[in-house]
């Protein structure tokens, strides 16, 4: 192409700047971005923090559990890792340090909890909407598929936080310093109501473009009832400013992503890269998944999650689909691995941001984040191989996946932290056995479940023998 032809193609062609990413902004994403701002401006951040404190603050290591729960709520609605670390982390990280957690561990917990927002419905940043556009499916389908793997991620993170608190003999926060649960729910019930209403409109009414706007009417209407949540002129100005700022940022980012898409399509690089990967891996889907994970991670270090996902959706996903893997699973696979750069050194932007607040070493916080976010490295391989984990397949397979994967996530977290909830501190050989149980249970297969049961019996015997020998 000449320079003029290239400029014309990118500026006016429907495959470049004004292609799929920009179309998604106009048709779907704008409303959800504005809804996220509306939730924060009307007091949603404070409500979710108070709710988490009321429910979990008194338990052992309660401050870290509050960080996990409150950051999960806020991140799933904002989809922005860095802004969530800054907003919720400024409260949760000092609280964790006051109750006995080291600065490194406190920063890593917040970084991992906030990073989960990129994979957790209903908003998932911009990536979820792009997946729906690429696959030409309703956004509700993406929400349904992405929900359970995100739950497994947070279960593993929560288990490690609890195990660390038990191992370090950390106690909860005094009840007198915590908000009252009933009072908190009474004052902010409509924040939960907004999420329920949004989900209802998406799944049953199926008005994806209008869902966040109808939900905002409900949210602001309820917020006007109480003086503390009422929309003042100052809040209205902040709402308009933050909405405009976020819209400008996401539009600029996705226009740039569109430029990448147009370049890959116009030059034919997308097809050739995908074809070469398939030739390199042959019929070995595990090798192709490993290559895909490595490619996704490397690209994620230099791009935003959204830009990385779009690039991979064009050059990597076709190769994975070509060897017979489920398309939805492939899109979620590259999204997970692209987002890992937020908690994995040397980049680890989420961990470094949290470390700045915690006053800890950035690289040490990054390595601790890798440990806490371990499920994010493992789960994508399982749902890529067997999509029952993302609610795709026969009902029996899906039920088996849900029933076995939840305890699997608990065992996985226990093995990594070195503390078993019904036993206590465990040795390295026992941790290996527990890790094997967790992996087998998280792999959605009845054969794997039977193997996990056999390993569990072996573990139980070893724990019994070890306990008796320790007594004598």
C-alpha cells in the first residue's frame, strides 16, 4: 500500500479505527462505563467496603478478607485494575498492616483482588463486550461463561488469605469498630438491587444497550431518598467529569486497538501467524495452549488488557479454534493470560501500584501476588480443555465441574499456603499431595474426581500416621 492508501484504509475502512472495538464502545460499553461511575459517585464504594467489614471484619485475618470481598465487588463493576487498587487499597492496605499483615502481603492481596475485576462479570473492562462482538453472541452468554472461573479465582485467593492468617495467628478486627450489618444493608440495599436489576435486564429482558441506563435511573432514584447518598450539584459535576474522562480514555484506547486490528487484517499477518502456530504445534493442543499462554503473557506486558486481548483474538484464537477447542473458552483463555501481567514481574502494574501504597518492595510484592493469584495461571488450561467449567456442555458435565472444582480451589489454596483448614500446618510432601488433589478436582472429569479421592485417602492416612508419630 502507498501511504495515502494506508491512511484511507485506516481512517475510513470498517476493519480499522472505526471497526469492531469502536463499534463496541458506541453500542454497548458507553452505558456500562457511565453506570460504574454512577455507582461510585452515589456511594457504592463506601457501601461495599462497609458491607465487607460487617460480614468478615471480625474473622481471623479479617482485614485481608475485607480487601478481597470489597475489591471484588468494586473491580467487577469498574473493570479497572489500577483505579481499584488506588481507591480501595488506600483503605484496605493500611487496615491489613494494622492487624499484623506484612506490607508485602497486604499489597499483594489488594493487587490480586483488584486484578480479578478484569475477568469478573458483569463489566470485565471492555474485553467482555469485545468477546460478545467477536463471537456474535449476546453479552449475557459471555457473563454466564466468565462467572464460575472468576469465582474459583476468588475462592483460591480467600483460602490463601485465611490460611496465612491461621498460620500467623492473626485475629480479626474488634466488633465495636465495625459497621453493623443490618444498618449497612438498610442504608445501601439499592446498590445490590442495582446489580440484580442489571443482571435481570441483561438475561431476561435482553436489552443490552439500554440495561445500564435503566439501572442508573433506579440507582439515582433510590439514592435521592437518603441525604447521605443524595445527588448534589457537586456530585453531579463529578459524575459528568468522571464519565467524560473515562469515555475519552476508553475511546482513545479502543481506536488505537482498532488501528492494530486494521494493520493485522490489511497485511495478512493475522492469518499467517495463526497458521504458523498450528503447523508448529501439530496436533498437540497442550503445546499450542502453552504457546498461546506464553504469547498472551509477553504481549500483556506491553499493552493494556483490552489491546492485548484484541490482538490475541485475531492472531491466536483462530489457531486454538482450528484444532477443535471451544471458541468461547479460547477467547477467555487469552484474556486470562493477557491480564496476568498486572500481577507478574517484571511489569506487574497492579502489584507495583499496591506496593507504593503499602510501602513494600515492588518486586517482592509482585512475586507474592503471583503466589496468591495462582488460580489465574491454572484454571484457563482446564476450561480450554473442557468447557464445562464455563457452563458449556451437557448438564451432567457442568454439575460435576461445579461440584468438584469448588473444593479443588480450596485444596489448591491450602497447598500453596501450607495450611490445611481441618488439620493445621502441613509438610512439603503433604502440600504436594494436596496440590494434586486440588488440580484433579478442578479438572472437570469423573475419572479425575476418582483419582482425587484416591489421593485424598493417601493424604488422610499420611496425616494420621504423622499425627501419631508426632504425639509419641
